[in-house]
């Protein structure tokens, strides 16, 4: 699957702009976090990842951002990651080729600077059907829902 992903990436983005592995991590995260969503909600998810990369509060690469969490003996601890797909115990395979191609397009757009106006600057989001404990942090301001996710701006970053 990784070979297919990298080959498809060459169709949509100049690999000189970003390392192939970083692009793969962005695609993987969008796919697993929002593949059932339309383009705009997927783009909002991608935007959060890229805002985190630019923030001094989070790791400085896409892969480190989406794989951030608690680890034990080199493995992510279940349900203790910044992005739930990474440590939910499920496979990171991306078998839905149609969804994968859509996600690759979204990843490319996000890397070229396309942003969802409502969520510009957002550093956090969660699915609308859950309420994580951090969502009540007064330093986080909800900017509303886009698709099935609710987005937040960290007021300390402003």
C-alpha cells in the first residue's frame, strides 16, 4: 500500500516540497480521521495538523505530530495519542482507494496553503459524538463544527 500511496502522491504534489514520508503521514491521518467526510471537513483536519507543525507547542514534523502520544516499549499506548486512529489498536491500512485518492487531493491542497476559513489557527478537534476532557479547558475556544468534528483555537497561541 505504501508504494501505491507514494506513486499516487507523485501525481498530485511535487515531492521536492515535502519528504515522501511526511506526505504519507498527512494522508494517513486525514484518511483515518475523516475519510467518510466531504472535502472541506477533511481539509479542516489537515489544517489542524499543519498548524501544529508550525506551533512551538507541538512536534515540528507531520509524522511526529500525528504519531504523538504515550509509548511503551516503542509502541503507542492504546487510547493515549493525540490522534485517536494512531493508538486505537486497528490497522493503519487504507484499503478504500476512492477515499484514498480524495484524501491525497486534500493533503496536496492543504500543503499548498488552502485553509478552511472557520478553522484557521485551530490546533485541536474532536468528533462531535465525544467530549474529551481537554474540550472544557478555558484556554481553548471552540470555533464550531465542520462536518463531524468540532474545532478549537488555543488562545495561548494568539
